[in-house]
C-alpha cells in the first residue's frame, strides 16, 4: 500500500489529523489489564504501543523483543470490534518488523499456538511515521472480542522494536443477557392456598 500524501500545517491537515485520531481510537476499547505481550524485554512495555494517534511518534514509549525477534500480542476488547485497518510504526533500522499475522478470538495464545494458520498475514514495509495502513478482511474480522497479533520476524536484526500499533474500526458494547430468577415455594403455606371446597364443609345444608 502506498503511503498517504502528506499535507502542510493548514486547516485541512488539522481536520485530517483529528479525523484520523477518531478513526484510530480503538485503543480505548482494549482491556489493558489483561493485555499481554509475550517476549517483551521490559514487562508491560507492550501495552504502551497502543496509544492515541497524536502520540504515535512518541519514541519514549515502545516495546523491544527479548530472546529473539518475535513478539506476540494478546489483545482483549471490552466489547465487540469490527476491525478494518492496522498501522504499525517500527524502528528505522532493521529492527522494524517485516511480517504480521492476525488471529481472531483465540484467547491468550502462546508461541506454540502460532504454528497454526493465521486468519490473515501481511508482509510489512518499514514505516516510521504511520503512513501505511494494512486493510483487514472485514468479513473475517467482524465481531472480534479478542485479537492476537504475531510479529514473527524483522528485517535482519536480533531484536524487534515497535513504537505504535493503531487499530481502526467500529466498536459495539457487548450484549449482557439478564438472568431470570424464579422463586420456588418449597414448603407451601396451606393458609395461602385456599381450598374452595373447604367453604362448603361447615356450611348448613339448605
């Protein structure tokens, strides 16, 4: 996918920036308490790459892989998501990821699990500013409540560095079905269950 054209600092550009910020706000719908990144060098650093669009170029918050170049994100949402696009900002060096694999609704995957076929795969290009968007299969990534992103390789470095992962799409609240509570009478109170025949027992016969 070709990079988006850049604009100068005019009103149109500011409007586009605001619009992109709205489009890439799905990070606010992530259950960050349960979000995990496997093989991260610094604990919980993987959570920091899901941030506001206007902070995408902040190089202070990033994740770096530890033992090798692989990273695996397990991302639970607080509702249902229709995922339509992903942006990945990496390092300018060969530590930038070169491939991305997506898995839908497979909770808390491990590196043993990623041997199975992914729901969608991408060959990545180096992107240090967030100008490349990778479009997902809308039919496949409809009604997503858990997303796993596997970065299996980079461009040749021993470790991988990611600064930003942007998720674009639509969010709907999870449906919560009410529970009907039925009260069952275990010991019926006979006074509450009047027998119509009892009225005739002591009635005088006309």
